[in-house]
């Protein structure tokens, strides 16, 4: 009844005003994704089915072909189409449909922006070269094929015959741009164009060519060829190379003008799997959503089902808790951490004192001294933003007092360097916790140094200073710290699956860059370089892709879950006493990747589609939904729904414990060591106040790939309520291999909720 009433009213309005504007507006169609589960054997039949489903909600004159954006048929079944909310709702009730959701826009997980870009380090030093014909698919902003990182001169072998991908032509790109290194290059513009209009104009190529830089950077980090003497104007000079320099790369462009739509992302996942990639690197994210209302989780589910490992970035929304994205358990979710190198840019004051700031500052100032002022002292009192002068917020400063001066600004609001640049300032001393690449000379100091600098300004009539170009410092004593920006757990969708999974270098990463893209992102910054230094979980994600490619090179038959387990159980936990590491596993997961150890993990926690199907039952998906998703036509969820804690995951989280704790979970280990028989014993580091028992506490394996299960029981009368989380670990060792899982427990009363 209500429906009829609404339609009648709309028709009435349309008739009365004689225009379609009102109807058009209230029923405006947006790109939606209709997800119908696992792929069908026959792609043509699947497309017919998709057209039929769409036709059912359209009145006769609507053309299916006009509204259809993509039909996904390779690794999954579904389609993207322009639908009104009403049409989407009626499709969601049709049989065979798992979910219908708007194609949202996701973002690149780099910190690159006008005011805040990251810094450097040849990420993968220490990874051995070697590897084999693994194929890495990178879903990103495309690729700059002329970069030396994508040269095939060290790859004499022909392209693997199993490869089915191609290189497409478009704006400034054609198949002759591909080679034995860059073996695939495709673009997915339909979702973007149906939503935002044609891709034209400067700043973007309607082709797989990368105008932004992000895609070339991530692809070269994951699998770029070795390039000696790579640097950003001398900074971070060294050999740049991917984790597996002999890997092949296929670029799938899904982001246009920095916007990456679900419809395009899902098309790229579907096609990459069909093309035959072995691994997918995905440095893109949105907000936390149900697994089947998220193109990433859906695309990755079917990739993993087809044996393709998927590495994804955790996000750059830290240090706030519960910000991690790309958190489905079949994804490997990567946090970012620092390495043993930093860039320091000295600040000289007129009183002969100097301070070491952090920055990727490649610009030398031309005079020895510049007047030094604090943003706060040069506020423009008539500006509505005068109270934000301390932060050099756009509009808050008296521009006349900025010109040719060095300005001290606090970070936090962003854009300080842009404000100073626009007003003709000479440079910025930024008080912040994270360094950035700026388009003007800049250096970043902490609060203590800032206090001294401000005291100096007060102490003299004509304070002066200079900011020197950065120098590269490698220091073994620098231990890895979780990047302040790296998104933290817990996982908001399934708190009992610990996320992020692992960490990798994501601060100050040097990798390939298109010479057409500004290195700082600043519109007036015309510095061009074929390598750039940037930061983000976007940069750590391809390190894990590269490490996984390395493991896969030695173990081509291992499942994505086995590779992930190998990476996680051999990772090194970060030092919890160091600043930014206090969130423990919620910040860095199992720890920092250690690819060489991951090659020989001894044991793995494996999981296949059946395990994920049971996990979905535990999340209350119906048997019908799980059948569609898994493609198991006769699957049904067990009467006693499995606990999500029982997914055979390489880490353990028990979230939101109410009152006392008495929980038993099960795990199964697969022997991937080949020393014949081996006996592993368990070592438990119990979380404070919790008793942990494992049975059996010793596992004897006789044969390769033998599987043995064990139970872990957790008991506590009550958990200390003031604790944010309680951490421990569970480690199996045979004296040779160390197979470690972090354990995290938190009470319902904790701040994590
Ligand atoms: C592709 O690019 C190459 C080199 O720029 C050029 O020689 C060739 O004609 C192009 N091919 C097509 C089909 O446009
Ligand atoms: C700074 O050092 C220079 C040279 O060492 C010296 O001439 C000058 O007096 C010093 N200035 C101050 C303020 O100490
Ligand atoms: C400052 O704000 C003005 C008005 O909103 C805008 O036009 C300008 O681009 C901004 N400047 C910078 C440097 O962001
Ligand atoms: C500098 O002087 C200003 C104005 O007198 C004062 O508000 C500020 O606290 C002083 N800062 C330092 C670091 O002494
Ligand atoms: C960059 O811009 C500056 C002035 O804005 C100009 O002097 C310089 O020549 C430009 N450099 C290049 C490489 O275009
Ligand atoms: C599943 O449904 C049951 C019964 O309604 C509920 O107790 C449980 O919390 C649900 N589980 C999840 C993961 O939502
Ligand atoms: C499920 O279907 C397969 C064939 O697709 C059949 O071999 C198997 O026995 C069925 N299992 C059940 C529980 O019906
Ligand atoms: C813990 O739970 C198990 C199984 O539910 C039960 O048998 C056992 O008695 C419980 N232990 C305690 C101390 O409550």
C-alpha cells in the first residue's frame, strides 16, 4: 500500500509540473553492485542471467545495455548497474542475489597530499633476489611503463604460457609499452565514468598509464626490477628493487583522479583472477562494511578461492583504535612501520644552536639567514580563522608577515606548508609527529625542540634561521615503530579476528614515480623525478605482496592462507616499549615480516573455502547465502553454528569478554617442514590474569602435509576492567622452527568497544 501511494504521488507530481526533474531527482540512479556469489561454469549464461535480473526491475523502455556497467563472470557472478534505491531494493529480494550495495568510492592508502606526503627507504633491502615466474597483479592508478623498474632487460625468459592477460591501448599507452616484465596493463573506467562523467582533461590518462604515481610506486615496490643509483635528488640513494625482482607485473587501473569505485575494483579483481595472476596487491580502502557489501572483500574472496593471495593496506587512520579497513579474514591486512633509516633536515638558528628535524627536503635555500616568526605571532586578527594561526591554517595569517620568512607552524590541521607557500614564505618549521614531503623547504620537530625555537624567537629582536636540505641517515639502532598514521584494530566487523595481520615498511619508501607527477603533490611544485619517497600503508602493502611472491616462488602450490600463515608466524613482534608500539598487536599484528624465515615456517595454519564457509555460518549468514558465495551447491551450515574463534587463523583474539572467561578454541597445523618426522612443543605466554592451557601440548608429525589439531582453553575469573587489552602468545617450536601466534583478549568494558 505504502509503495503504491508513493508511486501515485510521484506520478501526480510529474503530471502536474510536466517535467521529469522531480521524478528524476527522487529516483536518481546510482551505480550499484549486485553480488550473486560464486561464478557459473558458463560466462555467457551468467551475463544473460544478469541482464534478466536487471530487466525485471526496468520498465520496457529502459534499456538494459544502457544501465549495465559491468557483468562479472570470471571468478564471481554479479553485475554493476545504474539503479534507483527502489530498483536496488527489489533486486536484493530476488533469489540468487547475495547482496546489493551502492558502488562507493574508495581512496588510495598513501599519505600523499598537498600538505602531507611521506618519506623514504628502499623498502626491501635485505630481501634476497631470486624467485621465479610469479605474476603480481596491482590494482591501483596504473603504471609508468618507461620506468627502469619495469625494464625487462634482466628477464630473458618468455612470458609464462599460462598468462592470459593483455595490454590495452588508450591515451598515451599501447601494447608496445608492455614487455617481459610488465606483462599486463588494463583499465577499468566504467564505474567512474557512469558515476562522475567522462575521463578527460589534464592530470589523467584514459589508459593504463599512471598520471598520479601511486600505482607505479606500489608495483615497483612489490616486484620492480633492480635499479642502481635510484634516489630522490640524492636522497635515499641506492638500489631500488621489488621484493621479488624477477616477478612479472600486471597493472589494473581502477583509480581515476584518485577515486577508486567499487564497480571498477570488482571488475579488476574478477579479470585479474581470470588472467592468471598469482598475487594481488591492493593499496586502496574505504570504510568498514559487511564483507558482502564491500567490493574488496567479495573480489578477494573469489581470488583466494582461486588460489590467488591478496595483500591489502590497513589504512592511514591511526593512531585511533578500530580504524583498520580491508579486514576480511581471507585478506592479508598490512600495517605500516618504520625502518632503520631516516631523513634529517637541520634547522640552524641565529644563536648558533641547531636542531635536527625530520623531512624529505630536497631544496636548499639561497640565503644564509631568513627572518623567523611563529604563526601564532603573525595572526590576522580580522580573519575568522585567527584562532588557528598557530597551525598556519589557510586564511589565519597576516600574509605580509609571511613573505620571505621562515614560519613555525603546528601540525594537526594540515595545509600549513601550502598556506606559507601561497603567501610567499621561504619555508616552514612544522611541529608534528610525522615528517612529510613539502613543496617548500620544511623540517619537522617535536614539542621539546619547538619550545626552544619559540624561546629563541622571544629572546631576540631579529630572530633568524635556516633550514638545510635533508641528509640520509642509516642507523642500526633504530628499531621498527608502528607508523603513527597506520590504522589500528580491533576489527570492527569481526572483533574476534585480529587485524591488522602483519606490518611492513611504510615510512619513507623510495620507488618508481612518473616524471609527470609532482613529487609533493603540490600544484605549483614542478620538481620531477623518476623515483619518489612516500609513506602510507599503501607502501607497506606491496612489501607483503613482494614477500608473499618470494614465498610463492619456492612453494607454488601453497594456498593463500598457507602463505599468509608462513608470513605471520615467522614475523617479529615490535618492541612494545617504544613509542607508537603501545597498541601491540592491534597496531602491528603478528609483527614485522621476515621473508627469509617465511620461506621455511615449519608449520602452517591453512584454511580453504570450506573453512571460510563455516566462518560465514558463524557470522549468521544463512546456508543459502553461504552456498551462493562458496559455490558449494549442497552446503549447509551445521546445527551448532561454529564459533568465529575456531577459524583456523594464525592469530587469536577473544573480544569483548563479559564477566568470567572460559573459552576453548581449536586450531589445526599442517606440517610443511620436510625433515621427515618432527616434534613440536608449545610455549605459552599467557595474557595477564588469564590461564591458558593447550592440549595436546606436544605434536608429533611423521609426514609432510600431515595435519594435527589442538585445543586452547582460556580461563579467567574476571578480566581486569581497566585494561585496554591483554596480550600474550602461543608458540610451537621443534628447536628449528618457531611458529608464533599473538593472543589478544579484551573485556567488554575496555575502551576498545
Ligand atoms: C604504439 O606505440 C608505438 C611507440 O610509441 C608506436 O610505434 C605504435 O605505432 C603504436 N601502436 C598503435 C597501435 O598505436
Ligand atoms: C656564532 O658562531 C660564530 C662563529 O663561530 C661566532 O662568530 C658568533 O659570535 C656566534 N654567535 C652567537 C650568537 O653566539
Ligand atoms: C585557501 O582558501 C581559499 C578559499 O577557500 C582557496 O581558494 C585557496 O586555494 C586556499 N589556499 C590554499 C593554499 O590551500
Ligand atoms: C613568547 O612570547 C609570547 C608573547 O609574550 C608568549 O605568549 C609565549 O609564551 C612566549 N613563548 C615562549 C616559548 O617563551
Ligand atoms: C619550476 O618552476 C619554477 C618557478 O615556479 C621555474 O623557475 C623552473 O624553471 C621550473 N622548473 C621546471 C623544471 O619546469
Ligand atoms: C548470531 O545470532 C545469534 C542468535 O541470534 C546471536 O546470539 C549471535 O551473537 C550472532 N552472531 C553474530 C556473529 O552476529
Ligand atoms: C554434494 O554434492 C556433491 C556433488 O556435487 C556430492 O558428491 C556430495 O555427495 C554431496 N554432498 C551432500 C552432503 O549431499
Ligand atoms: C568451562 O567450560 C567447559 C565446557 O563448556 C566446562 O566443561 C567446564 O566445566 C568449564 N569450566 C569452568 C571452570 O567453568
